[in-house]
């Protein structure tokens, strides 16, 4: 996606980037005469977006006809954002008022404006509110339901969309069908050949760890995920894993989480199995087996089937096609997707019946709830901010050369040459302030722990903030991160925590 954005910008598409760091994409926007980089203070997404919305309303750039026909809440939200004029927002975010007004003008007046957002929006205490603030911009300008418009959350890993579609959220069954709907429960119970299914929602991930430490959550079956390295505030997570009576870990390689496991099950990678992935654009595509899995490794679905049979619930699937057939039977958006007939390009759900072409473009005539709803989005402050004891703000994220916990990319020699170890990105002003030299080993402290890394003095970091990735097991960055969580989803607040840096 990053490459496509860069290519578009070089073709002359106007690019606005909101980011505290001078990433490659931010630098491209900064250097483009038509682009704009809004270098905000970490954790101030919501007031910045409210300030852009204020400017859209104040300059009369909102789409009156679209709102009249399809959106509610205009008057209330216009009144609410009067508290966010650009001059005030500049003081909160550090973004010049003129740039806020310019961003509003560029976004609102373009014939096609598309919002792409990543985990830098979601991984805050106010992450859900940040997403709602972005949705307000879409609804106010009518940039939705047409090619080249809308809002697209960029997923952190491949097939996150597919996993959510298949019911990995603790309060839904596959297809986002809620567990408190008796008809839905009856439908699934009949196909799954059980008397009844539980109607109460399950636990969110942080709730599992809390209850494990309290002695009420006894066991965890973890597939393809390394929470002991990648979850927020991992010291707490590791304590929870130690508290459990039984941990089963299933993955390609031994990771930090595998150290806490009582049983490790080796699984096949995507080259070694058949099945489907669903991308962030809701496109369901076949994956095809190329080579046999090594050793005793098996595709995840086969391991689950074997376990289920051993535990007394018979599963008789012999191929992913049979699983896909059941998905179509139980999951309305997938009903028309046929495993054998989806072709090389796949199918985009909703695809409600056989012969349906799929739905690449959503919200052309209406929204799932009927009319859209503008929201009054309150600013939710980060859990902590810089102070005298911890004078810098740490932002965590990813590097281009590595992927997630690094268990795969750190085994690739070429990637390892590009980024062989973790480095703390620190602005030259802060490096001088704390007597830190480029290449020097430093220790980064937060209220929860410390890590030892090499310093990299660079203007990529905003003055007052530093950056670390979480790819390297020998520098467990997430020992530092905040205990703060999104107030609705409990997503960890990876993007803002207070730290101090000491030279070694």
C-alpha cells in the first residue's frame, strides 16, 4: 500500500500525511508542492481531526446535498467543533493553524478524496474516537460510495479481515452475527450439531490476562500470535502467561510466547497449505499449496480438526473446500463465494448469492444503519505524557525491513543486513539535551521497565519524542509501553508512553 501511495504522489496526486515521524511517505508529502505533512504531537489525533472538520464547516466546504439526503447530526456537530478552531488546535497539536485550514481545503474540494489510516490512529486510549473523527470528515464531505473515495483501515497483518469475518471477535459468530440473537444461535447449533451455544460474549484479550493473574483464567490456545513480545505492556502479559495452568502454542517458529508454553504444535506456512485469505478490501482469494510442510507441521485447520476429534467433538472436514462450503451456509456475506469458482482475482464480499458479482464498492446508496451519523468526538487524553521524571514520549511501530515480531523476517539474511538490530530514533535537539551520541548504547526507561538499545540521532523523530520498533526479541520494546487501553475496544496504547533515556 505504501508503494501505491508513493506512486500516486509522484503522478501528482495530492498527499496529506498526519504523523509525528518523518517517514518516507511524510517526507514525500513535505517535499511535494501540492502535498502537506501535519507533524502533530503524539496522542493529539482527535483535536487535529476536529480542527480540520471545524475548517470544513467554517469555510462552507461541506457537502450540503449529501448531508441532507444521507446524514444526521449536522447541527449538533457543527456546534461541538466550535471548540476546535485552528488557532486553539495549533496549541494542542503543534500543527500550524494555516496547515490545518489547508488540509481541510485540499480534502474537501477534491473530486476524489480517500482516507487511509493505520495503527497510529487505533492504538491510543482514544483510538475508537479517532476513527470516528475520521468518519466525520467522510460524512461531512460526501467522499464515500464512489471510486477513489471512502475510508480504509490498513490491517496490521494479512488475513486480519478474514479472521474477524470468521468470528474471532469475542462477541460475534462468523459474519459478525451476534451471540445474543436466538435465531443466529439456533442456526449455528443446528449445523454444528450441538444442543445449544453460549449466548454471553467471551473475553477481550486484555481481560483474559487480568483474569489469569486473578486465578480465574486457566488456559490459553494461541495460534500464530506472539503476545509475549508484541502485546502492549508485555511484563503484565508475561506474568499472566506464567499464571496459567496450561498454554498451547501453535506457530511456524519458536518465539517468546513459546517459552511459556506447555505444548508447542508446529503449523504450516501459507506456501504449504490450501485455503483462502481475505484482504483489507474484503477480497477472498485462494492460496494454493506449493510444497509439503516440513517435519510434523500441519495446516492450522488440520491441527484443530485433530484436537477436536480427540476431545470428543467430531469434525469430519477433509479439505478447505468443505470448510468454505460451511462458511457460505452460515455466513450471509460469503454465501455466494464458491471455493472452486472464485478465479485468480477472488471475490469481494458481500456476495449474498450464487452468481452475484461481489461488492467492491460499499455505501453507494445507503449505510448499514440507513443514514450516516455525524458524532461529537471528545478528546480522550493519553494515559501518560512526558514529565520531569520521564521527559520524552515514546512512539512504537514497525520498520520497512521487518514484519511484526520478526520471527520470519529476522531469519532472512537480506532483511537482517538492512536492519540487524533495534535502534532508538532520537531528534538531534534531544540527543544534545541528554548528551547522547549517534551509535551510543543507551538504556530507555519507563515506569514499567527498561531496554538497552543503540541510539540513532535523526530528524525522523519529532523533538520531544523517540521511536522504537518491536521486531527484536533481545530488545523487548513493549516492556516499556503504557498500560493504557482504548476505552471501548481495550486495544493497547502503543503509541504514547513517557520515557527517559540514559547513555551507557
